[in-house]
């Protein structure tokens, strides 16, 4: 259980970010320490070289002025004043034979030049390990002519101690930076991820009955705030879809219940009492009618689903919209006349071609005309018109009917929605959702303007191509 939890922590973004922080922190620190160490070593070496060369210049002056005996006396004094374990001075000839030197008992195994000789004023600086100790010595050799060389060596013990101390401090600082970087990284990552955690907690808390909860925008940074907003938007959209589904399911249940109840009632009557043959035929007729209604409704639902799922542009042919409207006008003229509604058509054009699905476009105009005539009282007027707007066709179906209350104007495109005032009229509430699905499948748009008692205008815009 504990191991599982630990493995879980290792996989978290917070842990990985902390490790990255710690690594970055310490790597930058290591780079910094390395540069300082390099610079420090180099400047100590340079300083040592300069000091030793100055020293050679001084003793060389004594040799030049007073000869080898004065030179010997001076270098012995010089080495003793510094410490014979800390420095030495020596003069050798071209065979590397010692001509004068300070106490060399500690340094005797160090022969910097070996068989080499140096030209006049030629200077060489080298570092050697002191045999039998951990110390190192810096030796500067300078040719003074005729193959003779003055050598001066100085122990690097102090410098090495300084550099060692620096390395120890750096290592301690590096270790604490690794730990601090990890801790700091953990807190920073924890804070950065707190918004994500809030989203997770809210998402986990959302059950099927709670779609109203939203994650508060916490100001943890633009990215997290955007994530929270996107998550909340997604929740709102899911909530809308679920609500719509609930509404559609309720409507389907309601619309299916009435014909089924009627069929069931009739079936019961035929089972319970003797009826004459005419009554049986009448009842059978009603059952067939209700069954047709049910099948019709299911077919329309399937058609809508197929239109909504269809690939835009599929099954397209050249359709003359003026022709299509004129045909529809002709077909609906009798129905309108029977109802005492005048049906007119206005198109200033002879032809207007678009690419579309003919049966679907016919279904679209039929549904709009059917509604316009159905919801316009006797004496009213319905006008179909077609206009050309750049590369779009604009078809309007205008009526002087009962209109649609503002609060219901967007709902009428939902499946099974019927305005409260018209529930007694024939219909199943699928006509306009079918129209909208067809218009959208053609890449177009449908809008409505309506005011109660003045009538409605449905305006469909479809691109030509
Ligand atoms: P229905 O089969 O009920 O006509 P629709 O989807 O075609 O279904 O229309 C949905 C509802 O919109 C109708 O029930 C009606 O209340 C309202 N409606 C549609 N067209 C008009 C119109 N031209 N005038 C007034 N109300 C309309």
C-alpha cells in the first residue's frame, strides 16, 4: 500500500517538476562553482609566477653585481627566512650541476629541467609533486646566459589549502542547493498545480445529478485560469446537452404515449365486447392511422439524425431554387385556398442555381410553408420570396399568422418542441428541427423574426457553391 502510494507520487508532475528544479538549480550552481574554482586557481598560479619571477630578478641582480658568493649567501638567507620546507633557490650550469643553492635536503629529488638548458632570459614555470608528501611545488627557471639557470621553487601548500577549503564549501553549498532546489521546486510546482488539483477535485465530485458545480477561477496564473475556464465551459456545454436530452426524452415519451394509449384503448375494446363489423373496421382504421403516425414520426427522427450526421457537400446536384419555390407554391396553393389564406411568391429572377440535395431542399420549403399556412388564420397571407445576396440565396417565408412569443423563438428548432399555444393543433414538433438540420447540412443558416399577432418571417440563407 505504502509502496503503491510512493510509486504514485513518483509519477506526479509536482514530483517531476521538483526534480527538474533541483537539478537545474544544482547544475547552475555547479557551473558557477566550477568557473570560480578555475578562475581562483589560475589567478593564484599567475600571482605565484609573478612573485617568483620578481624574486629571480632580485637575486640575479645580486649575482650580477657581487658574484656567486654573495648570491649563495643571499639565497640561503632568503630561503631560511621563508622556511626551507616552503621554498628553495638554486643556480645550475648547462650540465644541471648545482653551482649555488639554499638548503635542498627537502627538495633534492626535484630537478625541473632535467637535461634541458634555457637560453638567456628564457623562463619556464612548472608544478611538481613533492616526493614523500601530499604537497606540490611551483618552480620557475630562468636562463641567465651560458646555459646557467636560476631556479626558484615555492610550496603550493597554502594555495592548495585555500582551494581545498573552497571545494569543501562549494560541495556543502551544492548539496544544500540540491535540497533547497528540491524543496523550493516542490512548493512552486505544488502552487502551480493547485489549480489543476481543484479542477480534478471538482471533476471527481461531479455526479450524474450535479452538473451545476463550477471550479472557481483562482488567479494561479493565466494558463491555469484558462484551463479552469475551458473546463467550466465544457461543463456548461455538457449541462446544455444533458438538459436538451432530458427535454427531448420527455417530449418523445409524451408524443409516443398518446398514439400508443389510443391503440391500446381500441385493442381493449375489441377484446371486451361484441362489436359489429363496421365498428371493427373503423377501429382497425384508427389503429392503422396511429401506427402510420408513429412510423412517420420515427422516420422523420431518423431522417433528421441522418441529415445531422451527413457530410456537408455529399449528394449534391445543381438545383434551380426559383423552380423549386414555384413548384412548392403550386402544390401548396390548393391547401392555402382551402384554408382561406392567400399564398404569393416573389422572385425577381428567372433561375437561381445552387448546389444542393433536391429532396432535402423540397422538404425544407414544404415544412416552412406547411407551418406558415397552418399558423395563419383565415384571411391572412403567406409570401415566399427569393433574393440573391452576393454568393448566397436568401429564401423568406413570411406570414401574417399568430406569431411566436419571444421566449420560445429559439426553442422551436428543438426536437419535439411545440409552442404552448399550439399544442392542440396537428404536428409533432419535428418539422423545424428537420429544416434546421437541412440548412446546416448545406452550410447555411436559418433565422426567425416574429411578433405575436403580426406574424413571422423565417429567413434561410444558403451559399451557392
Ligand atoms: P409542428 O409539427 O408542431 O409544426 P415544427 O417543428 O414545425 O413542429 O414547429 C414547432 C412549433 O413552432 C410549432 O408547434 C409552432 O408552435 C411553432 N411555429 C412554427 N412555425 C410557425 C409559424 N409560422 N407561426 C407560428 N408558430 C409557428
